[in-house]
C-alpha cells in the first residue's frame, strides 16, 4: 500500500509539473496591461518580433516607454532596420531583477536576438550588462571595455521565472550596425540566395518558370521555401523535363507555403499545410511531421527531410531539403511488391543515389507513418495511465 501511495504521488507530481512548465507566454498580452509601453508593443508586432519572442522558451525583453520610443522613431528608420534595433532589446537568456543584481564580477555580456539572426557583425549583437555601485544596473550595445552605458534598469514589469522576464530600461539601445540600412524582404534576391548555398539547380528552374513571380509576390506577406539540393534536382531532371509547362509551375510552387514558418514553428506544429500550388479542386498539400529535432515533409509519394537553413529573416525563410517534393496530383506512389525480388544487375546499375527521390522515399514515408502512429498511441496510453493514477493516489492516502 505504501509503495502504491508513493508511486501514485510521484506520478501525480510529475503530471502537475508538466502542466506547470507547459505555460506559454505572450509578450503582446503582457505589455497590453501597461499603457506606457504601447508604442514599443505596437512595433514588436509590426516587425514580427512578438512572434519570435513568444516562440522562445527563455527570453528577456528590455522594454522602453513611449517617450524613449519617440526618440528612437525620430530617426525615421525603415521597418526592417527598426526590427534590428528592437532585436537588441531582446536577450536570448533569462535575467530577472534579482539576477541583475547578482551578476558575477559585476558585469556580463548577453546575446541578443539581433546577434542570433546572424545579421550582426562580430559582437555588435551583444549587450553589456553591468551592476554599478548603489544597486544601479547599466546596459550598453557596445561590449568593448570602457564603453559608456547609456541606459539603466528602471523596474521589473513582469517575470515568469526562467521563461520570460520583461524589464524596463531608461533609454533605447542601438548601434551603428543595428541602424545600418536593411533591404526590405521583397528586395531580397531569392534565387541568388539559393544559388550561393547549394540550391542553384532549383533556382535555375525557378528563373526559367512562371513560378518565380508567385514566390516573389508572397515574400512580404510571409513565405517559407523548401529547396532541394543540387544533386537531388539534377537526378530528378529527366522526370521534370517530361512535365507540361503548367505542371512544372505546379511542382515548383509546391515547394513554397504562403506563410512564415520558423524551424521552431515547424517542430511544434505537425499537420497538413497548403502550398503556393494549392487552389480550387487541387489540394497540393503535404504533411509536416517532426521527430525530435528532425523535421520531415511527407507527401503521399515521398518523404523529404530538412537538412539546413539558407536564410531565416522573417517574413522569409528558406530551407534546404534532401528530396524533391512530389505531389500526388502529378505523381503516382510506388506500390511495394508482395515479395522482395532478388536484385538484378540492371537494378544495381540503375539504382538511385541516396539523395534522389524514388521508391526509397516511399518506403521511408511508410515507415515514418507507422513509427509516428505507434508513438502517438504509446503516448496516449502513458497519458491515460498518469490520469488514472491521480485518484488512486489520493484514495490510497
């Protein structure tokens, strides 16, 4: 009986702990309770930084009031450049008011979201935090020794320990690098980015097709692109050349979705997504399925895996994938034979490379479906057992 009671209590505590740690924060909601930060709050949303903040699990926001934001807006920075400046106010670490006054050796350097984007040169995306005499804490965007601190800690606005901390500072943080002119998303050369990072073959297909304009028209409103690597595209070219012009456009458009989806979003939002090719009676959709850190894109014909990121600059993100995405509307899935035939010399000579699309992708897709289904069932059973243990534990007491 004691063992049953102890086990039930442990399971109950674990369940409650999971509930308590699953709480999601919303920076817009937090700041909405404080009208003095309304301008700062507005531009966090306008620059899409609010979405990035909400997706992070450990974050510190250095908020500035309306007067400080007015001084910043007087510089008439473009929205993309303003985003870089405001990114300096978002630290990718947790700093509560207590931690600020307990900094080891009195000073530390914290990485900001500006640094995390890769847009910052050198250490220009780091923020200097120094605990001064008399309990005063200073902040500076210049981390070199002896650099002046132009902004100071005012108060704690809201804190959810080790998840999100919102602190008010007296003045906005900025730097020459953060204020450097930034190209608007629509001015980004999509095919050039692809060509320079291992997706030139796919970029060339886009440039030779009417599909490119569809991609470019969607950048400002949000665009996620999945770009097959050069070796994969080259192996697929014989099939591609047999498609009609309309089908080529549909296939290429199938590799883009008209919303911005960061890698973290893809990892947390499994399910069916529409593509740039979706329209009318033609679904042209596929399923996003993650397994830990691995994100797979499952069509009914083939399964591809994200293997890299070419650019992630909200509202545009481009990923590198290891297979061409084949829509069921254009390609028929290969059926597995009832018995595995003995390998022939012809089969060996014509075998596809590991990266190329083909029957191997179908097998992978089927395996992934089976594994994911089993995992979901197992997870459901475990969850039910935990729920069942709660009343048993309290009855045992």
